[in-house]
C-alpha cells in the first residue's frame, strides 16, 4: 500500500481530552474530538499506549497488552473509537512496546517466582549483588541491570528499572508478540507503531563497553531484520501502515527497515535531526540549534532514503520531544508555520503531534514540583549531583523535558485549557488563553488552517507525495532549502531558521504556492517560509 500522500496525527491520550472530570485524558475524550481531526484532514491516528500499566513511564511500561487501563476507559470504548474513526475515514494505529514489558506483567511476575519458562522470556544473568553483568547504562540513568536477590540473577532494563527487556532470541516470546498483533488487527486496527524496535536484538555475549553506554552492542542488532520480517509476515500485518521508532540508528539500516522489497516496515522514525542542539552530543547539555548540521542531516536522510527506496516518517514533535516551535523558533505562529512547511513538503509521511497544529509551545515551568516525567526527575537529581545549580537544572529541564510535549491539549481559553473541568495531572502553559483550538479552527490565517492547507496540498499535488528531492543552497547556513521535482514540475521550499532577515537565491520563473513570505526580493523575514512552484 502506498502511504506517500497520507498524514498521521499522534495522540497522547493522557493529555488529549478528559471526558469524565478526573484530570486525565481518556479514550472517550478522543472520540469526542474525532470531528476536529476530520476537519484537520488527517488519515490516521497513532495513539500512544492506554493498556494496563503502572504508569512509571506514562504507559510505555505495559502490564497487559490486551487490556485497557481503567483510567482511560474500557475495551468497549476502544472498539467504539475504532469504529467511529473508520466512519470518518480515519484509521487507528496503536503503539506496541515490544522491547520490554512492565515488571508488573504476568510474565515477569512468574519469572520472579522462579518459573524457568518465564525467566527465559527476559534477559536474566547469574551473578552477585556487587557486580552487574556489564557496565551498560540505562537510557533513564544508572546501570542497565537490576539484581533480584532471591533468584541470584540480574535482569536487563535498557530503560526504567520497571521495564524489563524481553528476550527476542526466545521463539516463544516472538510467538506471544505476533499473537498480540493478530488480536488488535482483528479489532479493526489499520496499523502499528513499534517503540524502540531497533534495540530488540541483543548480542550473543554481554561485555562491558569501554567506549560508551553499551548501545553499540544492541542498536540495529544482529538479528533485528530477520526478527522484523518474521513478526510482520507471521502476524499478517504486511501491507498495513507500520512505523518503527529507531534509536541511534543508521541510514543503511533504515533503508532496509523500510524498503518495500524487504517486507519489514512502511517507514521509520530517526532522531538525528533532533540532536543538533545537544552540546557535545549530550541531551542534558544545552546549546543553540546547529542549523548547518540540521540541513546536512535532512539532506543525507532525505536524499539517501530516496536513492535506495527507503521511506521516512518526517516529524518535529512527539511525546518524547520538546515543542519544535520553542526549540527551533520563537514560540510564535510564523515560526510554527515555517516549521510545518519544512516538514510537510519533504519526501516521507508527515506526523503531526497533538497541539502542533495549533502552535503549542513548551511548558515554561519554573519549579521541579511541576514536572511529572520519570526521566526528567531522574536527570534533575543527576544534574544536581554533578554540580549544577537548581537554576541551571531547571533551565535545562525547561528546554529538554519530555513534559514539554505532555501538557494538556489546548482546546479553549476556559479554565484548564478546556482539557478538563478539574485540575489536570499536569498543568498547561499560561498561553492557552490565546493558543487554542477554539480560537484557531475558524480563523483563516491560523496555524491550524495552515496545516489544513498543507494536508490538502499533499493530496492534490502528486509532486509532494511522489517527487524526487534535492537539497539546495548548501552554503546558506540560515535557510533550509530544497527542491522537489516530478517530470516537468518543480517546487522550491525555502525556510528561514533565524530571528533576522536572510538572503536567498533568485528563482526566476517561479510563482508563490504557499507560505508566510511577504514577497521581499530574495529575502525572507525572521522564521518565514515560502514554497515556489514552476
């Protein structure tokens, strides 16, 4: 199936809409806003997990893949959501977290009881409490192994200590996961998003990493491609829309993951372009975005995937990333439109994260008590331990915390942004009174209606969905620029990432198709974008 003209909208249910007044978003809240998403024009909804979970990682620690956490609703609600979305021509994609389960999952609990069958479902290593099997680091901080005294074994957790890594070398594990996919496909799902799927294949031997945190031993691991082929073929999801979240991946591997001839995934998320403001490659060290590096990365991935038949999922925002309009712009609507232009004219399937279509910004929190994210709270303490002041640690969290993207969807200027009738689980930014759906849906010049235009253009102009791509103006470190071509048709996309006017090349014979560009000759104003058509 061709997904080149499709657009996906990501929902983080906990923060989307609270229908029952408990301060948490829920499935009924999504159902209540399906007409809004139909108006926007998206083809698919990707929902992050609402399965039974202790919520140590906001649902990415799943305790039962076939049961709905009562905080979000019931299975009947989910079935209604799938059916009602389908009536509006919108397919549902659910998030499958298959690298690890919650330690509260029945499988892990039975492993803790000493049942060998389930010990073999995870990665346990014999040892003594004073010596972890390796020096690998968890993505959330600290050692990646946890000791279980009564078993005399360590288990691997690349993420939170309550997220135990599954043993994909065990065919029984793979069979269980295929069955989960078949279960949800039978419910009417149209696709799946696979969480950190490229770290599922671990090495034959576990050894210390004297060069890093261990990721080089398991990223795009030795059996990952054969595991994915088997998963997709045996579960009957080949041909459905599938996207893999790829951690620290490579271009060559993503070509293999997404080339249709490989029968693995439809598309892949890579995150290299979202590390251009990491000082010395460290997420928790701040620096201004390196726009030259951003340009180069987009060119490498866009042109490289195109040349070899791969397919990108293109995006700025998700539930794990700060808001792009605050990160790469000035938080204003002009920058929101520029960033949307940059992504939506690229080759690949665009993903819109809830509120991005409104220009929602970072949270602007000023106290650690306002944060909820386990990673943020862990690293706040790590930063203090490493000598940063409270003010420095809070400044870093304000720029980097995953909570920036998890604030409530801003539906209106009503109290709590129209998200809930009570104080929500996490508070919205103060600017919800001006940035909200109620203000924007009927406003012709709003960010929301700009996104509607972008989606309509992708469906109307085959060049956007299927054209070739080439990056231009390589020496202009202020402007992201590329051209799309299809036969005799050509588009030029120019995006100014600076807070000042910038010069661009002359493009004779082109006319303006779209953009907030005001027509100044060979010049773009701060955070402006224009698309030219020939």
